[in-house]
């Protein structure tokens, strides 16, 4: 393959890796060799990480070292500022594009490729879709997680009252976390460009919807301890109402989530599976009308990794977790959970841009 590389001084390791890997990947995908690669260019005053050209196609590439959605949002904004050569394809490139990031890219209608060999590129008279390649950079490490269980309490507060400017001491009081823990959580969120500060140093979410997307990307319902039960009830709603009365009488802290909570918040759709967070697993399951099963369950009792899930729980006929928590949990549940998540977000989780 004949190609030349100019201004080969990448600003970071991932740009260097992209310069090395992209020509072969792009040549395979397009079925023609890459004849020109330019890195660290400037076009009308706008920096460009990488541009590559075959005989028939040109791509302008913005390279990021992570598929974190917050980072991708910034990369896309920069990519769209680059003055475009006629027919040039704007392309985001990361080491590995995970499932949530792929969904984000599809919704944004942006082309992407990863250095692991996957791609989704759309342009006039061109469609490249490659999937199934594993993350070849899985051991390269990830940035600190601002949504680890206790850190996530800070994001809960910021999303529950998204217009308020929060001072650190107020976040400490609201989250019941130490000053050091809140400081680290805020620092990680700032590093991800998810916060903005006022003149007094108070913070709030820069874009609440983006903060929720970034959290959803890192959140896994499976990280909680899920216990499966069967109960006798004609409908999911009947099971929820019966269980709610018994749990309230037991004195334990609890709140519905998932499809059952989405129904109580929005009445979007009937459900079979009742999902309830409990502070600790009750001892007498028979008193609750629950029988443990390995499959065919219609009740999940879930012991959370952190009690923050109960923050701002609200009585909606039964106790329900805050809509932010409901949304996160729906993303990892069966039945019509995905539809319910979309509906709940449209109805209850609309913030300033």
C-alpha cells in the first residue's frame, strides 16, 4: 500500500495508535488503499486529529481515548466545527466502542470506528458496518468512575435538583458523605466535563441529560444482589400492592423500581415482574407470600450496593424510587423495560439544555 504521512506528531498515545491502525482498517473496509494520512492538522484555525484519503473517499477523524459519552459529546462538537472538504466523512474514533456508546452514536447519526476493528460509517453511496470484534485494549485501564456506588450519590443530588448551584458542604450534608469523598466525586465529574461552576465555586450539572447518559453508560443493575421469588397474584399490579403492604408492616426500608415503579409513575404499561429495592433481605419470606425460585419468578427483591438508591423516594400509591433511579434500572430489565425507560424519560426527566 502506498501512502504518505505528514506532520506525524500526534498529541497523544491514542492519536499515534490511530495513525498506525486506521489506514489498514479503512483500506479493508473501503476495498481500496489509503493514499494519504495527515495528523495534527489545522484547517481554518480548527485543529483536526487525523485525516485520511483513499482515491474515492476522505475522512476527518476526531480521536478519543474513551467511549465515555461525555467525552464523545465533546468530540462530536469539535468534529462538527471542522470546515469540511466536499464529500468528506466526519468520523469519531475510540479504542473500543461499547454498546451504550454505539446507541448514542446511532441516535446522533454520527459515523464511528474503533481501533479494535468495529465500525458504523454512513455517507452518501457508502455504508460500512463491522461488528463482533472484541476489545483489544481491555487491559489499558479506564478513567476513574464518578458513578461508583457512593460517588453516584452526588449525581443523584445534582439531577434531583438540577437548577440549584450546590456548594460542597451542602452536597456533603445531602449525601451523608465525607468532604473528601464528595471532593473526589466532584473532581471526577469535572474531569469528565459534566459540571459547571459559578463565581463562588458552587457546581451543578452542565447538561443534566448528558450527566444521566454518562451515568447510564457506567450503571449495571446486575451489580446489585437480586433475589428471585414467585408470588400468587393475578397481575403485576396486584402483586406489587400486596407486597407493598407487607413490606411496610415489616419495618424495612424499601421502594419499587423498574417496570413496577415506571407503571406507578407514568401508567405507561402493565407489567408482570415486580422489582423492589430492600435495605436488607427480610427473614420471613413466607410472611411476605414469597417463595424462592430459580426461574419463572414474578418478584425481584434487590439489595442495593449503596443505600443512595432510596434518595428522594416518593409515595406514588406505593413507595417508588426517584425517576432517575427508575430509568437507570429499566435499562437492564426485561419485558417492555426499554420502551418504559424512553417514555419515563420523556415524561419526567426533561431538564434545561
